[in-house]
């Protein structure tokens, strides 16, 4: 049965679409974001389904604001960490503006960490919950003009890898999902997307989140999923061992690092 979901970056783009999809599936939804106007627009889109909707204006990088927002909503069954930004100056790392670089990295990583720290204790105490991180293939494919974005998303893959098994023992499941290139305000402003015509339908990511939220894809917990290209009907039966996880592979069985990282 649907429960209570909190979606960050819920005012626009993918976050708004996910929130509306969850409301349509019967979830009570909390909308967290910096700008009250867009949050209100998403709330109106959710209201038509007749389930509780709460607007939580807050900056994800501010832990006090995040804790206060989560406190106003109460227990969370599903957290969707969607809030984020991208390198706006689009320069190689060695030429990038330092403040802009850190702003992107801090927003994406600290925002996610703040939400997890505010929500996970309640999930652990309740004996269950799900956290979906909206990630990106740029975490795994080098793109020098988006180094802060790529490094931040890679860090979040690493964080999920560190936390997935300890939290699974408490009934809390973590997922990292790339939506593909969905046409949003953020992606339309990226030079890499200037001539793009093959946008990923937003329904690919909203559909994936709904299935994750419903527990249909729990075999994929702790793994990276690309909603834009993966066949989610087949993928759960194909993953095994460390597949789709961020793991370092040794160069040979006798590589001393192999034994160290697998111990």
C-alpha cells in the first residue's frame, strides 16, 4: 500500500514529474525545494488526486532547514533525492570557476547527505523504507566540462555502495537511478544538449520510481539502474554478485588489492 514520500527538487523538471506520479499512485507526498512558487505549482498538480500534499520550502544544503522540513512532514517511507545542479560555466576542471565548481558539488552531495541523515534514522527505527537517488551516467562516463557534476554523482554512487548492505539489515533499501537525458529546464541549458533531439521520455524515470517504490524491483537494491535504456522487466533476473555496483576489480586473481577489498 502506498505510504509517505518526500521528493527533493520537486518544484520543476524530473522532481515535479516524480511527485505528481507518486500522488497519482496514491502516495502522500512532501515537496521539498528552494522556491515556493514552483512547489505550489507542483502541489496543485498533485492535489487533483485527493491525497495529502505538503510543501516544504527549504535549501537542501542547509542541514537545519532540512531537519525542520522533515520534522514538519513526519515519518518518510520513500525518499527521492532528486535536487541537484550542474556545472554552469561548462569549462574543463583546470579552468572552472572554483566557487561554481564547489557550489555544484556541494549542492549534489551535501544535499543528499543532509536528507539521508534527516530521514534514515526514522526508517531504521520503523524497520523499513526506500531511498532513490536520481543519479547520472555522467558519474561513469568522463565529461571534462561537467567535472563537478560527474564527481558529485560518482561520490553518491560510492555512498550508496557503502551504506546499502548495512541498511538492508534494517529493512532500508537504497537505489541509484539515472533518468537519461530528459528535456528539462536544467538540460536545455547544457551545451552538451544543444542539438539533442533524442530526449528520454520523463515517463521512463517516473515509471521506474513507481516500481521501486512499490517494491517490484527490490533485487536491484544497492545497484545502478539506467531508466532510459534498461529493460526493468529483465534486469532484476540478470544482476548477480557485484554487477551494477561501484567496485574496484583487481587485474588478476593474485592481485593483492583483490583480497584486500574483498575481505
